[in-house]
C-alpha cells in the first residue's frame, strides 16, 4: 500500500512540476538593450533553448534577411549566417556548425534559436526569471559611444521629439546616412521646417537626427529636406527631390527617397518593438 501511495504521489509531483515548467515557458520575455520585444508569436523553449520569431532577430539585432526557398541568410557587417528550415546545421562565414534546435515554422512565422544567432552576431545573452536579455554593442562615432538617436520632426501645428534607444536601429540608420550621402551641393535658396511656408521649389525639413553621447550631447547630426512641389504638379524643374544637411560638417549633400523611406521604416519598427521614448509631443 505504501509503495502504491508513493508511486501515485511521485506521479502527482511530476505532473505539477511539468505543468509549472510549461507555464513558465509560455511566459518567456525577451529584452534587447533593455526594452521588451513584442511579437505575435510568443517565445518558447525547445530542448532547453529559447526559440523566437525570425523578425525579433532581423529587426532588433540589425541583421538583414534574405530568403531562398527554405534557406535563410542573415547578414550584418562582415558576418553571414545561413540556416535551413528543419536542418540541424548552420553556416557561419562559410564554416558549418551544429544547432541544438532546428529552425521551424509556427503560425506562419519562422522560429529560430535566439542565443545561437545573438551570440554569433557578438551579443551577450543572459537568462533569469523567465526573462532573456540580449545586449548589443553600441554604435561608435569618432571614438565616442552613441547612447541614443534623437529624432525631431514638425507638423502643421507642433512637433515631436523622440529617442531611439536600440543600438542596432541607431547603427542601421547611421549607415544609411553615410552610405547614401551623395555629391556635395550648395545650400538651397529657400528651406524651412514648414512646407506650407514656402512656395514650390523650396525645401522643407522632414526631420532632424542627432546621435547623442552618454551625456546627451550631439556627436553627429543630419537633417533631411524634401522638395516642395506645386499643386497640381508641374513639369520637373530638375531640382533634386531629397537633400541632407550634415550639421557637423556644415555641408549639404544629395540624398535619395529610397534611403529616406528606409530610415522611416526602421523608426516604425523601433516604435512597434518598444525601442522609442517620447521626449515631447506638442502636436495639436
């Protein structure tokens, strides 16, 4: 009788323990550089490894994603990682390595091992109390570490000042500015924060971007300007559509609309992932 009771008691303990572990798995939270990551598919544990949607990696670690059939390639700087769905091997810069858990599909999302990819891209990963923290390396400009990227933009009435706190977002946006800064040009004759103050042919300031140091001082600043167009549109005057002003150099450059849109998309992603702090909002 004692043996039967012991067996039942042990089975009960195992069920309770198993249920508790499963519940903890469903409550895993991911933080990158201190901000919590939201996802429509929750992180989960498989073979003692935290698995997350691919988007968490690509957006918050600054890696670009390329798909080819069932093969996924992540690139960032001089690092390239290739994975295949349901394959236990990955390729890092041409070297094949083994994975503890194969990438798989769940709810139409590609699920990948967080620690493997994060550490491959040079991030530090820690796990405590169902919270996985990922710390990325900060952007460095002229030997100074960037704490945040501050964006300011104006509407018809009022404006917004906000800070992007994710290192990967800041690095990606900075690289877009540097890589798409084209030929030097003279300052336009008319330019302003507000498009409605200027006639067609002038330039209005879309936004101002300050890369801030640890004390909140601006290390590098770029302003994006767009050409004010007539309504209804008139034949093109040949004026460039987009310009940037490098405040640090006191120099204007040609820019392009695709680069501007890429910056806007990164800021949109940062906002959705909780990496933006509103400093002020005076929009009426």
